[in-house]
């Protein structure tokens, strides 16, 4: 018994220790209103589940301690209670109330996260198309006519609308300090509005497992002031190379790439998000994913593929 | 034909090579041992062809424990790989195969067989029946599950391992992105095991509905039987969805269809929907019987009736309904829009209410009781706080928008291990210690049990608590390694140490089984723990093949307790007659083998041959139709002898 109490005590101490250091955890360090909504919601939920946890644990410890078998209560015959309607109704109602308390802000936030925050609604949003491919992130700026790989530069205090799609596997786009996740899917488009209120470099990654290169599917978000952003755009147009169609399809092959910057976007050649069409068929290349083991049959006709592959750099790490 | 052995036998890596050698050596050892001790006949006649639900149950559990060890070794490899940053113990590909195997094996071939095994052992006894409704079908269910397990388990050495996670999401799992045959194993083996699960569901549903002892109304059934009944209902509703999804996935992979592909109008999101439409109920398929076990154990060791029995039953029913209405919460992040996400947040959080009711019922069962800290009760007690952690973090994850930050992180992984290990596995250990003596006639050693309990508990919390914080710090799941700059290293290391402690605990559990089998005192009391409440404690220990010499007439909830209190006798010798028993059958083993062969041909994409081989299981069924075997009788004299072994217990009558 004492051991049990000791365990519970040490576990809760361990937890407290973690929570105290929790202010440094990335999802509590929001850099924009969307992420802040989530941080607030999570904190709100932590308060309530904390209460539940403490109450139930207190009941548990009290009952286990108080009603433990002792040599002196050997002949004690416990009452064979069936239950108690009033008590049972109470412990049904209280959880219902707590659930409602948690659901109201959840539903509100769900709607809020789909929109550009009200205080930025008047500003002209920057639209960036995000395409995930194995195993890199491609960002296209249609207005600025720029394409970047594995990093995205955004202006602070201006709404940015990410239009997400995939050139193959399903992936999850996540910048914990700016917004929660959303999937990228081939033949689909999802939207994620964000605002960065702080300059800096933010970590982003794919969290939806998509094969051998999954772990490396990270990118960074460079949040800079509006002037710096314009300067960056100008610089890109001055120094970066033009993206060619052939080169773009080469990039889509399974490989790991560093940060790259190009003038021009792929949006002129292919719409990965085209829901009704079959745009992505020509970029699929199963042969590039060959690993060890017995090779299975491939039903995809390689002659349809736009790119005649050379295997790509799929083993490169 | 050009055969490349390195494509067929995957032993290029040293770990694989030595595993392969180890498997061969232990197989030879096993075969040699069985031959030397002349145990083949015993194995075949007493076990592999036995239609006795108790033996089928023990075979299920044995399969589950073997798979627990396999899945556990996978877990150790993963944890060792991530214990330090940029570790090179496993390659990315190998790590992907290992975590896919870990998840699939633990759910399909560990949790489910063990739960099915416990159902087989306990349900007939709790309802006062001599066997299940369809004994031969029951054995077939085991054989199909076992052959699916073997098929899945050979994948890593023969032809390539599945590497798309236990969720096996399309399009990744399709031929467009994983062209080798590895993932075929998933779609075929799991489909086969699905037949086994369906057989269990139908069998136990019929058993419980039709074979209860006279007088046992639905609301006099023990809690474990109730949860089994509801579990069977969920299985019957949920499994067909999965079977169809797996069939479509198989057609995509092996026959070039386009249900879930990126190209040619496939809809990969449909896989996620169908998968979770089954997989969320699946969580309840394993956790509801666990709730039942905890209810039995808490009541017995508190020496009290289960508090709020009726509300508990209704809580289980409500949970089963909601379990089918929450599947979208596994992919809130798919962008289905705020309205859909809101609805699914509501249904998800609604489950917290009946779950809370159960927790309070257990707590109030202990209140005013006399709590004895025997091994089973320790596990049931530890279940409460760990499952509470799993539950409250589940509420956090259920809040759709907050989930955008937790989704696919280690926070999620920690959560579901707190429910599936802290819930299901704890309950299963409670069940082992609780019912073990009933079937084997001796208890598991107390001291070793304590070591098992404390090591497992400390190890478990050390493994999974840090993962909550890693998740909140942005650590995604399924990453085979991470860089030192992330700062994840200390917590990952802590988690690895925890896994080692768990492994030590499980090892002691296995040692305990061996030690107790050899050394523990044999017992013959019917009421092993002294405070048994339900009918399984009324039959002799160890349980005879026929279970009940006389089918009891049930008057009250907790009939055995009622009889002890009123002094009513357990068995009236005058009523004992010859008992009819089902015969052994070799057909289930044959059909299991047939499914294995057929499945193997499908995996290797010999399409025509594979389809033709489907005749093999049908042949077994045809043979079955021409077998006229009416079973055999155990003579009344033999039954009376067995029943008289523990007359000393009649002292209960005096009270």
C-alpha cells in the first residue's frame, strides 16, 4: 500500500516537474493569433482535466486507503449496495457539464481557425500554394512569381493563406507556432490562413508518415517585416534561376533537397489539386520507390509518366 | 524463371540474419523436443484438435503471449533506435517496418487473441453453460487467427515486411508508392484474421443469447459477459466495413484496381474513413472486455457487489453506439470543415460521460468494501489512474481544434498507449492472475507477481509520460531519428529506459508462469479467492471438461455469492446424468492451413493460382458437411467422482 502511494506521489511529482518546464514546449510558444487560439484552448482544457484528475485520484486514494483489508476487520461484511440513483445522476451530470464547458470554445475556435483573424480582415492576404512531394515541401507564390523549396518567407502582421495540396502521398502540414495541422492531399485543396505576429524562423514539418524519407520532411518559415519581404522578392527576381518544367518534374521524384529558390511557379504547368482530373498520374513513378524484398507487379503504365525516371535519389541518406 | 534469393529471403542485415538463424534453431529444438518426449500425439489430440472452449481459450492466449513478445521486441528496437539522436542502429526503412509490425501485431495478434482467449475461458462458465454454441466453429476461429498471425509474421523474412504503419494509409500503401509485395501481407493476413474475429463474434453472441442457465435474465449476467456480448455486437457491425476496405485495398494492390489510388480517380481519403469506421470500434472491442474484467476483479476483492450494475450496463451500451459515430476524430486535420469537426467533437467528448460513470462505479464499489491486495486487484487498482490519464488526454485530443496541435505527435502515441496498455493490458494481467488458478489449479507466485507488477508499472509510466511532453514539444510520431538540436534526447532516453524496465517486468511474468507451474501449491477449492461472486467459482478447480455437472438454476445476480449466503448447495449429486460433449476435429486445423496457403499465393501475386487455391478451404467445408459425428458422453459416475474431490468446501452451506 505504501508503495502504491509512493508511486502515485513520485509520478505526480514527475508530472509537475514536466509541467513547470512546460512553458518552453513549442505548442505553448505561439507566434500568431491562430496558434494563440489553440494555446488558449489547450490551457483551458488543461485546467478542467486537471480538476477531474485530482478529484478522481483523491477519491481513489481515499477509498483504497480507508477500506483496505486489515487483520482487525477480518469479519467485516461489506454492505451489498446496488447503487444510488441520486449519486449516479450527479456523476453523470457533472461530466456532461464539463464536456459542454470544453465543447463551446472548441466549436468557436473551429470556425475562427478557418478565417483570417478579424483584426487582419481588411488587409490584402498573401496567397501561397503549398505542394508536398516525397520528401520535400514546395511553396509557390503566384503573385510574386516565385517558387521555393523547403522554406517559405512570409511577411509579419499580414494574413497569409496557404493553399495545400500534394503531388503524391497524403501529408500533414504543421507549423506549431503559427497554426495547427492540415493535411495535404493529391487531387484536393485545403486552405490554412495564418498570421505571424513575430519575426523569426519557425519550425514546420510533415507529421503524416509517408515512407522512407518521412523524417527529413521539415521546412522552415522565415517571418520578416513587410519591407524585408519585398526586398526578398526583389532579390529573388534578381539572382534566382528560372524554374523550367523539366526541372520541376525532376524535383518531384522521391529525393531529399536542400533549400532552393526559383523565379516562376509550377502552377502554370500542372494543377496537383485538380479534383476531377487525373493531373497527377503522369508524375507517378513507382519504380523510384523500389526497396528490398520481392518486387510486386506494377499496374501503373510507365509510358504515361511524363518523366522517364532514372530512379531519383531515394536512398540518399 | 529467374529466382533472386536475396529478394525472397531478407537476411542481408545482421539483425535479420540472426533472427532467421534463431528461428530455425528454435523450430528444430521444438520439433526435436516434441519427438523426444513423444508429445506429438498429445499436442494434436489434446490441444490442436480440441473443441473444448477452455483449451481453445488457452491456445488463443498462448498465441497472444508469443505475439506480445514479438511486438515487444519490436518496441525495444524502436526505443533503442530513438534513445539517442541520429542513431544508426536501424535504417529508416527498417524502422518503418518495425513500427508497422509492432502496431499490427499488438492489435490484431496480441490484444484480440488474448481477449478472445479470456472470453473462451470465462463466458461459458459465467453463464452456466458447458461449452460455446458452435464448438467446432470456435476452433476454426482460432486456427484462422493463428494462420493469419503466422502469415503476417513471416513477412519480415520472406519477401518483405509491410512498411506503411498499422493504419496502412493509402495512397502510401498502394502500389504507386510501395511497389514491393510487403504491404500485400497486411491486406491479406488481416483479411484472414477478420474471418476469425467474425466467427468469434457470432459464436459468442449466440452462446450468450441462447445458452444462459435457466433463470439468468440479461440483467443477471455478470459484467464480463455483458461486455463480451456488446463487444460481439460491435464486431458484427464494424468488421464488415473493414473487410470491404481490405478487399478494395487488395484489389488495388494485387489486381490493379483504383479504389484508393492517386491516379485514375481513386479516393485515398476513403481508405482513412473506412479504416477508422472499423478501427475506432476496434478500440472498444478490446477495451470493453477489459472493463468487464476490471468490474469482476474490483467487486471480488472489495467483497462487494458491483456498484451501479444497471448504469454500468447502460454505459457499455451507450459507449458501443457512440463508438461507431466518432471515426472522423482520427483525421480532424483532413480539412472536412468546422461543422463536421464540431459534430465529431461532440460525439467524441460524449463518450467521456459513460466512461466516467464506469470509473465512479468502480470507485464506489470499493467504498465501504474490504479491499484485499491480491495480484489481480493490484492490476485493477493500477488500471484506474493509468486509464484515467488515457481518458483525460483522450478528452484533450477529442477537442478538434486542439487536436490540430497534437495530431500525429508523440502526445497521441502516449495517449493511446495509456488506454491500450494502461487499459487493456493491465486488465489482461488482472485476468491472468485472477482466473489462472481456476484453470490450472495453482496460483501464480505472489512475490514474483509483485516484481512483475512494480517493474511493469514503473517502466510503463517512465516510457509513456515523457512522450506526452515530447509530443507537445513538436516531436512527430514514426520518426526513425531526430537531430540533437531538437532537445528531444533526454526524454527519448528516459522513455527507452522505461521500455527496458517493462521488458524486465514481462520477463519476470514469463518466469513466474514457469516457476509457479513447477513449484506452487496445488489447490482444489472451488472458490479460489474466497470472495468469488459469479458462477465460474462454483465449478471444481481445475475446471473439468464438462464445466457444470448440473446446469444451475439461477435466482440472483452474482448467483454463486447468493448461494454462499443462503446456504444453497452447489451441486445436487442426484441430478447428475451422462454429459454430452463435442468430438475433436482436425478440420479447423486443415482450413487454417488452407487459408495460409491461399493467402500466401495472393501475397506473392500469383493471381490465377491464388484464386484457384480458394477451393482448399471450401473443400474443408464440404468434408465437414459429410461428417456425421454426434460427439461422445462422459458417464455420470466419472462426473460424480470429479465433483467429490473437494467436498471440504461444503462448509459454505453452514453459514
